[in-house]
């Protein structure tokens, strides 16, 4: 488990750096140059007395501010973390299709059989032995030697599954923090935009409302993008949680069907 946690920590750091680099390069090379071109064209059109509404609603202008960039960095980081965890869930689900417990149909499992059954688990790769199903099987076989009833073995399996469920839920705390931080960053953009608009209020009184409208655009665009990204992150987070819970339930059913029903103590 410590080795797995270290690998995941390194992956998260690398994913954060890559997310920042990729998003920043895209903003510097594509988003902000296009936004500046549109803003310049809008200013020239406004001076000529033409309508500039289409330019103000451009996607590049909506995305151009630093708050939106920060939201995308966090979003891609969260998606990478969830992808890492989803891959582990997928790999562990594959174990449920493997015959890790070789018990002939109709036979009974006695306490003296626990050592022989455990050899199948010891032959697995070290990483695979840390997965939920092998750990639950190993816990059941250890309890088999000293159990006075099959209920005690079922309790051992249940304890392992509940512990794994709690661990999965705890490890999603970073995803929950990012899902909270993204709307907060959008709100920071809103406060910054409104503050800038108030600072330019004297220009609006004199008849020049360009500065005020640009600042209000920053205020509302940042919140708009942040909320959209937050909706996507929360949806993916709930889907990941759903698949993790299904993995735990399928593991319990697997053990009940392939081991617990054949146990005789």
C-alpha cells in the first residue's frame, strides 16, 4: 500500500505540472492572441460606429482571463486523478473474472484447505496482491483456520470491504477540494471584475462605458466558465464513486458465491 500511495502522489504532481504547461501554452499561443485581435477589431468597429456585439460574445473573449485558465488547469488535473483511480477500478474488476479460488463444484472448504487456497494469491504479482479481491480472500482464509462459524468469516470479508470503501472515499477528498476550488476561483474573477468596473465608474459617468463593460464581462465570464467546469467535474466524480462502490459490492458477491457458501468450519 505505501508503494501504491507513493506512485499515486508522484502521478498527481506530474499531472499537475503537465496540466499547467499544456493549458498555459494553449492560452499564450491561441486564446489570448485571438481575444486581443477580436478586442482590437471591436474597438475599431466601435470607433466607426458599427455593432460589436458578436465580438463581445466570442468564445476567445469569454475564456481569456487568468481565472478561467486556472479553472482549466485544475479541471484537467482532477480528470487525470480520476482517470488514474478509474483505471485501478477497471483492473480490479478484471480480477473478478479470474479463478482466484479453485474450488470444485459441490465440494466443501475445510480449515486445513486454507493454506492450499492461499497459494494462488501468493503467485499473483506484488501489485495485484494489494487489490481488494485478493486481500478479502486472504482475510477470509486466515479467519477460516480459527473460526467457529461461517458468519465470522463473512464478517472478516465485510471488514476488509468496508475498510476499502472508506479508503476510496477518503482518497477522493482532493477531487472534492478541486470541485469546490473551481467555483471559488470563478467568484474571485467576479469580485475582481466588479472592483475594476467600480474603479472605472467615473469614465462611465463621462460617457465612456467601454472599461466598465469589459470589467463586467470579466466578472460574469469567469463565474460562467467556472460553474460549467464544476458541473463536469462533479459528474465525473460521482461516476467514479459509483464504480468504486460497485467494485466493493461485486467483490462481496464474488466471495459469497465462490467461497463463503462452500466453507465448513
